[in-house]
C-alpha cells in the first residue's frame, strides 16, 4: 500500500488501534527564498533555526478529524489521540451542562441527548458481562438513561432503511448496466475505512462503483436530527453512536454530514465499544447490575433488540441478493449458499435459474481481498454484480474498537462467542412492511422523493495527494 511520506504509521494492520501512532511533522515554510532548518532536541521538541542562528521552539501541530480525513496519508485514521470531539469526555460535558441547566430551571435550553447502539457493540459487551443479547441492550439503555440520555435506539432499526435503499439502488444500477459502464459491480459503502481508502487511493476509478446509500450510522443521524427530535431544531439534539470501529468517528466528521444552517453534525459523537466499557469503570458499575430500560423505536413503539441475518456486518449481500432475485427474476432464493474462495473472508454467492448463473455476488473482507477486487474492477475484469466490502478481517464483529480477549482467551475464541450473541436476535426484513412504508411516507414523503435522496444517500470525493516524501526538507 502507498502512504504519504509526511505521515508515519507504526505497526500498520488492516485497522489502526489506539496504541499506534500517527505523526505528522511540522511544516517548514520558506522565507526570502531560503528554507528554514528544523532541529529536534533531546526531549523530542522541534525548534526552528533562524538565519542568525537563533532557535524558536515550535508548537506541536493539532490534527483535527477533517484534516485527517482530507490528507493523503493513512488508509484508516483511527487514532484516538487525535480525536478531541469524539470521546466520552464530550458526552459527559453535555450531560453535566444539562444537569446544571435543570438546576437553574432552564430545561428548555437542555440538549436532547440520543444514544444509538450498534448490534456489534452490544454483542461484544454482552460477552464480557455474560449477558444475552436482550439483557445487554436493555442494560446499556438503562445505563445511558441513568446518566441523562433522553432516548436510546438500536442502530439495526436504521439499518432497515440502509438495506432497503441498497436493494433499490442495485435494481436501478442493474437496469442501467448497458448504458452506464460504472453501474456494476455495485460495491457496498457501509464501511468508512473502505470508503476512505477508495477516496484517497483509487479516486475516480473506483468511486462511481460504490453504493451511494448511507451507512446505518449516518441514516440514524439523519433520522435523529430530522425526525426523532420531537420538533427540536437539529442543534438542540445531541446524537451519540456506539460503534465497533474507530473509523466511524471519521465517517461522522465528513463535511457531507454537516448542517451549515444549524452548525451541527448528524452524529455529534461516536464512542467505541472500548470507550463505553471505560465509562462503566468510570462510574464504578458492572453492566449486569444496571437496572434495564426498554429501547426506543424509530417506528413510534417500544423497541427491542434486533438483527439482520447472515453475518456480523449487516447482511448487505444477503438482502440485496434476495431482493434482486425477486424483483428481477421473480425468484425466491431461500437460504443462500456461500462458497469460500481463497480464504474465509472471500466468499461467493450465485443465483442460478435453469442451470444458468444470473447473478454473482461476493463478500470481500480485509484489505488483501479488497485490493484484489479493486484491481479487477480497474481492469474491467470483475465478474461480480455486487460485493459486500468491509475493511476488517472477519467483518464488523471483529472491528478495531471491540473489546479485547481476556487472559487465557484467544481472539478467535472471543470472536466466536461474540458471533453467537450477535445471532441471537434475527429479524428478517420485509421491504414492503407497513411500518417501513409509513416511515417513508411520514418522514420522507415517499420512497423516491427528493428528501429521501437527501436523507438516505451521499456522495464521495477523490482526494488528491499533495505530499511527497522526496520533497520534504529537514
């Protein structure tokens, strides 16, 4: 993989963990045609050497999330040290501010705090605290509501919309495949690490193939700020998601998900599974001892833990294949058969009718498999119609922000346990369900409205590299 020479990464793997370093050297500016010299002291501090020999100590650069996303450096920028607005400290500030306002009788100035829990994070925490899926999600809900949250949702509910839109988008692309050479293969877009990699490394070659459907996190953001706030303006709602992936912090910080009118983001803060566990420790509690509280629901009823069948990354291949088979060929697939290819993170599913392969889908997890798919697409030799792409090996349940194995337990054993809890709640999605139809009608004004396009879809941007390791002068 190619990386910027101005950004140094240590112990690079398919995802970056908080123990790894992301270092950007200070920028050297030229004055009067001469290049300034930089000196690194014994204490690691930078100093600029002037023409007269004098030294001026330089401040360390602060890299914001937007800087990180816009640079041409690392593929997945998950370094929590760099992320100042995406931490439990920010959530505590909002909650403490609300408490003070309530004591002052200014309840109308309080933020409406909404927490959205990912199924993967729920499963990871359930395994650690020896709870089943339903117990875990309701106790997590109880924990946040005790802290002062106004509502707690399961992100799997927003995934309903993401899957439905992905299915509809695939049908449109399939119908346009003869006139639009970039219509297929459609590459799933729910993984921000993969999207960031594509934007920085492959630009306009790959971006047209990526699904425009927002991820469940960002659809939950649109829902929360535009529909679930009880008539409040977007800047009066503070939305927090709990995710298995540090790159979700990057996704939430994209300019595409920023409301210029209200100066707010669809997702204000992303907490990792690890950070939520740190909050339990900070509060001095065991999750099992928390008084449970029912989930809220985007459908206007009491919520419950739910999931989508097949795998820990959302079941995009499963849903799109079944939807396409029914809509295009009038065929009901039943249980799909996955064929393992070169490794367990690369699998194929085909739809055969009367002995002829009509649709060919694949799952590609981890960058070694992603790179193979990308190269085939760029050479025009990719024979898949749809690929479910995820940056992490084994998918989202194995995300870089999930809880680590305890002593005596291997990562493989832990992952198997998490998968078992994750699979406890299966919800077979019905695209034509009355609840979904009503949500489309009341919130978006219909499935194909301009508002539906705005709220449920996004766009991508090729990021040109501006740095060159050979051009750096010290």
